[in-house]
C-alpha cells in the first residue's frame, strides 16, 4: 500500500487512536503524516498545467507527444521541464495516441484480374472502339511510386 493511502487511513481514524501508534503500525513516519495533513487543503499544482495540456491534446487530436506539448506550453509562457510534462500527462491520462504505419498486404499482387481482350492489337476502325490505359504505380527497390 502506498504511504499516501496509509496517511489517509491514519487521518480518518485520528480521533479513535493515537497518531504515533497508527504511524508505527503502518510503518510510516509521523513527520510524513503531518506533511500529508498540511498538504490536504492545497490544490494540485499540476491541475493548471494539465488543463493546458488537455487543450493542446484536444486541438491536435492527441497527436502531440510530451516533447511537442512541452514546446507548445513554452510558446504559452508556461515553463516546465519536459519530464515534468510527461509525468503530468501520465498522471491525468493525456498521453498521445501512437499511430502505427499501415501494412500493405497486396503490394505485389494484382487485385483485379481482367481478361486480355485486345491481344496487343490496338488499331481501331472507329473512335471509342478500344480504350487502353497506362499503369498507375511503379514498384521500385527504393520506394512505391504512384503516378499522378
């Protein structure tokens, strides 16, 4: 169990049992409990930054990682360490969505197979009798090129 949860239990039962006995029972320090008690009334420091991060993620469809969010915050004059931004994003569930590259399944295979009706006889007697087209892509070793 985390110390924060232990301190919360001690705080809840502070009227029933002595604090020093409960701290000894849970294996936490008394000074830690009193620090916890002092922080109870304070608001979360990360909440303000989390709202700004949430706005950034909303505007960018959750595509920004913590580095780009850090730069975005820096542009709005909010100075935080990049790792602090990452910690806040984890804490509030604002991490970016990792998008995987699409895998091409039928790259080398012909999707539609049509019968060869012309048999390389392209001469037509009248207009619009025979229609032919060029290929729409060229597959090279370097890249997959799609012709315009």
